[in-house]
């Protein structure tokens, strides 16, 4: 059965480049990004993992633990890590999960048989501290993902969780946001004492809350 936004992220135990990981224990109240790549020793994946390693301070700032996964064996992950550092200028600094039997890949629907019967597509799951899936993105094998976009969505999700605001089209961190429809004007007066701009009763624009 497909994993959908709002579902509990399935638990699993797998070997990784940082030892055995029991997923729910590992994320332990943090936000998490779990992403798959099709295969080790491939060009697009090498660039993605290097760039994601560079973003580690940004993920840490947001309290997010990052984990990569492919159906390659752990020995191959260990051999590939050197290539990532050599070509991308950053050592891998987050766990790469080895799922050679494809069990977790199937659990998360990361294998799309009409694309490839055994390899994972480029899936991204953002999981909240409540272990629920907050975001699911899927890219084909030949298209490298935009991990800046993953950070942007995490910023939006965290603002919604903390302040009951949503983010408009093409929003970037620091720009105005939208008061979610479930907040009444009465409650909004307390939450946003500096006021908001009401373009329509359902479209209330407010400066991005701090914190
Ligand atoms: C890759 O680098 O992972 C890749 C590139 C082209 C097609 C499929 C995968």
C-alpha cells in the first residue's frame, strides 16, 4: 500500500555506513529526511550525495536528521564514499542505508517497476517529530533533485507547525506568509498582534513569524 502524507513512516532496521540503524529510535523526536538513489557509482547520485553533505549545517540548524538509501550492499557504500569526497569535495557526513534485498525500498514504494524492476527511483520523504510523513517527492533516475527545495519545504513545514501559517506560491524564507484558514480572526489578533493584510476573508497575509 502506498505511503501517503499523514501516514506514520514505517519503521525498519538496516545496516548503514554509520552502523545499524533502527529508524524510529534513530530519528527520536527529530525531523528526518529519508531519500533513495538508484545505484552507487553513478554520476547523478554522486553529485546529490556530495551536495547533501555540504548542506549538513543547514539540516542541523533545523533539527533534521538525513539518511540516504539504495539497494546496494554496505561494502559498495563504503567503497563509493571515497569517490564522493574526491569528486564533490565533501565527505559523506550522514548515514547511507544499505537495502540489498530492497525490503525498505518496497515498504516505502521507492521501486517503480515500470521505471525499473529492482532499482529505486529518487524518492524523498520528510518525516516530522511525530513520525508522520509530511512530504513525499519522486524524481526519475536521470534527474538530480534540488535539495535547496527540500530545505525550503522543511522551513515551510516548520513554520506551519510552530505558527499556524502556510506559505504561498514560490515562497522563500523571510517572505510574507498566509494565516491558515482554521485560525479565526479572533485568535489571529492574539497570534499576530502586529496585524495582517486581508485580501479576502480566506487570504490573510502576515509577516513571517520569528522563531
Ligand atoms: C544516475 O546517475 O544515477 C543515473 C544517470 C542516468 C540515468 C539513470 C541514473
